[in-house]
């Protein structure tokens, strides 16, 4: 250890009234004197909640982390932070990602801890925790919930989210009974853990591994696998060493780690939501990551055959070898970058072996070539938009068609099944008002349902364009994150039914083929929509949220403040 006084000693090492207060009240939990003798105090930041079912296994993992911390000579203290249940919160858990990040940041800063273990899993919890931790910059390590066991129903594997979207369209098309639909619910989610498709949760866990902010194998071990509990124990040991080594987060994460995350996201067929989350985390770290940087993933092939881009599930990915195999396949393409082990990321692939080549393909025999997310630009998205080719239909990735515009989500819900809706399979569906300020919170509604009359004809994909997001479990030729959003006056606000839109994913183009004079006329006639919220956190959010291409953080939360708080509570 350096001669720098340990952070926790500014709370517990004081032989005065303040030290008395800090220690005495903690002792009401039965901690002995030696817990305060200067050993590393490790915060375990837990997003466990019964309203976040994906994180319901985190109590078990917290206990395992504590064992590891004690074993290594540290003192573990668990604390709760706001939890974000993706499937339970309205209008969208994304509205609260930045609120969780504030909770995490201020909890870490205000308490006398030396290092922190982040226990998260469900979609927004991982990025929210990393954003908050990044703004304080203590030694930090992640343990993820881990995926649920594979969904099972009627003798088949079914995937979280992905099969919900499929079944729901089957019911609308008359190909599945409502009784069967309801029966599938219990088979889909049958253990603790996060979505077992390569949705946003498993994507973010996979990217944590590629970024080196968790121990190897953290991404894919099932939530209920005893090896995950052992990994949590080992993580507890490691965070104590990280405090001794003063290995703060900014000594682990540099731009290279984010570039590795982008490469890995392409290889695993990861979620579009990773873009917004990585941009936001980098913003906290004061790392200059931009939407354009995601283009480096463009030439990386799809290696992992998991839903929604492929057919398997996370349990299969784990048994095939998991992220260490993916990192091995990426090989020299990975940037040299540090990890929580204080070793290069290449060491995460040491000893990796693939046990099922249909689940994880070799780099030179991929599932799809050039599968990474495409960044789109053009007069319809001056600051960018994205599309995920690995989950799209090849024939629609280059497409010109007439727009059918839904002005609001309510407009869409009211008219999508209208038998007279003037659309065919070449129509481009456009949805406005679902960006960060618009909904608010940029909900996962960008994968609009296929209009009822077309779904009955067997149409399962159309080009869809919005300023919203889509679930990491979703699929289709869906253009997302159009920036600036329509509610903020972006050109998307000016699109009218019947306009022609051109998408060319390969060339990175999204154009509205309407001349400038006409667009100016429409702009002048436009009126500002009224905000949906006038008070509380949602008001703060609407007033301060950045656009999608900037990570949708609140403007005043970008960056960090690593100062020690010196003013005492009494
Ligand atoms: Fe929580 Fe998918 S809804 S991980
Ligand atoms: Mg989601």
C-alpha cells in the first residue's frame, strides 16, 4: 500500500467524536473492533429487488462476495441502491437509469468505503451502476446476476423477449392460440437471472467481460450455477487486492477498453442499447467516445449464435465456453487494455476452449460477415441513428419506400390494426415522440408491431424508423436512436405520410427525400409538444437529458468528481 491514508480511515480511523459516531453506530450490527483497524472496507452495491426479478439472485451473490472479502482481510458492507426492473417499470426503466447512477455515485461518495463491488444484471442496472461508480473513481468491480436457465415450453427452448415478440405476432396472425400464449409465460422465466437471450443484460455483462471490469466467465454462467457463486466469492477477494493496489476504475478503463467492447458487441450480436450505455459510461470517465467510433465494429463478423441474432440461448453459450472463447477468436483485433486483474485483456482468453462450434463460430467461419451495428447519417438523422444488421432482413437493409407516420405511440396503438391502414410491405413505418425527452426516457418501442393486415398476410419485417430504442431481445430492420429526436425539433418531426425515405445500411445513409424549401415550410409551421411531466425527477430529466448520440445522460452528470468529502455530519 502507498502511504496515502486509506479513504475509509477518514471515517473510521479518527480518535474523536466523529470517529466515535461512525464506529459506534456500525457496531450495533455486531462488528468487532478489528473491523475498523484500517483494513479495506468494501461496499457491495446491491440492486436486489423483488420488483427486479432479473436481479432476485443477488442476495446469494452478495453473501458470497462477503466471504471473499473477509477471507482476503477486508470488511464488507452491503448497501442497497435503487433497482430498475426493466419488465415492470412504466413508462420505461431507461427514464431512471440516470437516477440510479446518481444514487450509486452519491452513495459511494458519501460513505467510508475504499472499493466497491457492483451487483447488477437487469438491463439498466449494469450501466447505471458503472456510470455512477465512474464519477467517483474508486477501485470497482462488477458481478452480474447471470442469465436465467434456458426457457422451456412444449419440448422446445424459448428465449426471453425474442419469443415474446414472435408469439405476440403469431397470435395477431391467428397462428397461435391465446391459451398457448399464456401457457408459455411460466416456461419462459423459470429460474433467477436475467433474460437468457443476448438481450441488453447479457450484452452488457458480455461487454463488461470484454472491457475487463469483471472476472473472466462472469457474463455467461447461469444465475443459479454454483460456479457463479464461487465467482462472486473470488470477486470479493480480488476487490480487496485492488484496493491494496490502488487500482481505481480510471486505471482500468481507457478508450481501448471501450473499443474492445464495441468489437465484442459485434461478435456476440449484442444489443443496440449498448451504444447509449457505453457512450454514457465513457462520458463519466471523460473518455472521448463518439457514435462514429462504433463503426470499428462494422467489419466484425457475428460469432455467437444466440437469439435474437441466432438460435441458441445463454446457457448454451456458457457451456460452449462463453466470452473467453469470443475474446480468443477476436485475438489480435482486440486493443491492448488493462483489466481488474491489472493484466492485459488478452489474459482473459488464456486456456479458452470452444466446446460447441455451432454456438460460437470461429472468426473465419462466422454466422454472418460484417455484423456490427451500422451508424447512419443523413438529413433525417444529422447526429446519427443506428441499425443492427445481424438482427435485420438482408433485403431491407438497402430500401427506399414511402413513409407512414405515427405522430405518437397512442396514434400507433389506435391505428396499427386498422384494416384500411394505407400500408404495404414496402412502406417505412415512422414513429415520432419516443426519444429521451419525448416519451420521456426513450422507451423500447422502436420495433413497432407489423400492421395487423400485413401480419395476417405473413409479413414479418418492415423498415421501421424512430427516435426510440428497442429491446436487446428484439429483431427486425429497425432504425433506432434517430438524433436529434423529434420532440427536440429534429428533422424526424417534419416527416409526413407519403414522403420517401431512403435507407442504405451498408453506406450508412438515412435520407428523407423531401427538398429543403418544403422542410423549412414544415419547420415554420411546427408547434412544440407539451411536456408530459411538469414536476419531479421526470421534469429534471426532460430539462437536462442529452440526446441519444451523446448517451442520454443528464448534462450536469457528465464527468467526475473524485474529491474526498471532508465536511463531517455532526
Ligand atoms: Fe431484466 Fe431482460 S428484463 S434482463
Ligand atoms: Mg429492455
